[in-house]
């Protein structure tokens, strides 16, 4: 799924994203939509803060996958992530989280309807040691609901570092909560 990114490719994509933000600000400035400019700037600040928090969780492989995910060409869904709570060292969970995410992303790329507005929000909750959770909230159009259901049930039952807390799925959405142990 992921191509090997070199530093120039990363800088090119990052520069492209920043230029898009600047063009949005310039366009709204020309239209004198100052409230929208403030919203765009706040979105940039929020996104940058989330990227920083993710980078400080000591899960570099997963963080890099999440940070460059939307730059990949063949993904049928857009990814967004957020980290709630203080940053903690989640290094012990990295391999499990990385494999879970990669397997789920591959499955979604074969299960999402092409050209639909498919979106996955991953929320990492790190409030305290007894409540480390990761939430997957998908909205879009799924063609393979049963395949995803079987994946979640199988993977969560055989993984000792995760416990399935909540799971709901239909053709247009799914919500999944895993507790990290």
C-alpha cells in the first residue's frame, strides 16, 4: 500500500499542501471573507497540533503511515486522525497498531465504493493508563460489510494487546472502539 517516500517527495507533498492553504487564504482575502480566513488558519493550527501529538506518541512507523496516507494515490478513502489527552509513550503497542491499521486500510480499499465520499477518522485516546483506546469512525459506502465484520471479530479476539469494546457496522458507516491493554 505505501510507497517508500524519500525526503524530496515528502517535501514536495508538504509544500503542495501548504500552497493549497495559502491559495485558500488568498481567495478568501480577495472576497473579504475574513471569518473564513480565521477558520482556515484555525484548521491549520489544529491539524499541526494533532500531527505534533501523534509524532510524540513514540510510534514512528504508525505515525509516518498516518501522516502520508492521504498522499497515496490508490486509497479509496480519506484519513483524518486526532490524539486526545496528553501524549504518552505507546511504543509497546506500535507493532499491533501498525498491523491493525495496515490490514484495516487494505480491507477498506477493497471494500469501499469507488468515487464515494469515504472518510475514516482515527481517534487515539490517551487519558490514563487504564483507558488507552483507539476509535475508528468510518462514513462512506461499504460494499463488503461482512468481510469487515469478520476481520474485526477475528483480529480483536486473537490479539492480546487489544480488547474490542464497541463495534457497529452497516453499509454507510462503522464505529469501532479498541481498548489497548
